[in-house]
């Protein structure tokens, strides 16, 4: 039986003035996929993510999530449907305790707390929310730091916290925008291990520059260059593709191996 399509774009484009950041992208992710998007700086990867998740409206084309056209749906409404993302720069609130970051994320996206007055007048820590948030922290190894000030966390732990915040929203599709950026080698290993665990139960799309770290995590790589999707396929095939090697590493030689070149 064919797998269900989770998200699909048709002719997706984004123009800023005279600059075309994303051009006629046709892209599809199936249920249970763990896929990667790579490309040189300025290729349009993050703009593409911003289109998928509703931060930018498309100039052309369409986005369908579980068959529903969400092209003009707000980012908040896409989260409510199950589309959740992280960002290149860790996005957490240092002024809050670790657990409260998750609680606030869940409350902000809950139908029961969709008005600011509800948050001000209601209980900010109902038991079911606490339980879900505690489970998310446990899954990323931060349960023992739940009541720490977030400002006391290392950058790697803040990345883990951001992923926990995403998981606490119970996503159907998780989009990770350069989750390894700015991390030490030890922190990278921990995040890779977490993603490997998460992908067993979720559909995951990863943008990442550290290609050698994700080739064993994903079943398919898509390559963007100058706003276009120029190649898709199994990681080994893509990394040996002469055009991909030329646009990504500036070489077209026959030798092919997965290295950290250009990362």
C-alpha cells in the first residue's frame, strides 16, 4: 500500500522584489520519511522552510499538508495541524525556567489558550500539560534540568530544549533547520542520536550543512541551488552526482566519498 503524502509543494516560488529566492519547487514527503535538504549558502533552503511553515506567503504555487491547501494559512494554524519546526538560531526564552519554555509553547498553540486573557486568568500549569512537557524533556535528556533557569544551559542543551519544545507540540511533521549549527563535536553526537530516535515515530525533514553527519539519518537528499531543486535521490547517489559536487564543492571529479568538505 502506498504511503500517505504528508506535505507536497507544486510550482512553489518566492520573490522579494526582483530577486527570486525559490523558483518552481515541486517537493513531496511521505509518512515516515526522514529526508534532508542540502545546498550551498544562499541556495534558498531556509526560505523554502519559511514557505512550508507559513512565515512567508508564496509568490506562486501551492503547499498541501495532508491534502489540505495551506498556502495561505498562518504559521500558528499550521502548527495546530501538526507542522512544527525549529530554527537555525536556537529560539528559547532565557528569562524562563526550562520547563516553562515548554509549557508556554504548548499553551500558545493550544485551542484552550488561544486568547491572551485566557493565559492571564487561567492556570498556566494544568496537569496534562505538565505531564506532556515533562515527557518531552525526558526524551531529550533534560528532565533533571527542568527547573533550571534556561540561561544556565549550554548552547547544546538549549538546542535540545528547542527540540523538546517542538516535540511537546506532538507534531505530525517535524522540520529541523540546521539543528547541528554552532554545536561542539560532543553536542553534535548527542543531537544526531536524538534525531535518530525521533525519526522512528515521526516524519522529519532536515536542512543541514554538515552533510556527513546526516547521510546515515536520512533516506533521501534533495539539493537546492539558486532557488531551484536540482537533484533528489538516495544520499550516496546524490553526493556522487557531478552537478551536485560542482555546485556544492566546486568540483566535478570522479572520486566520490562522503567527507566534511565544505561544511
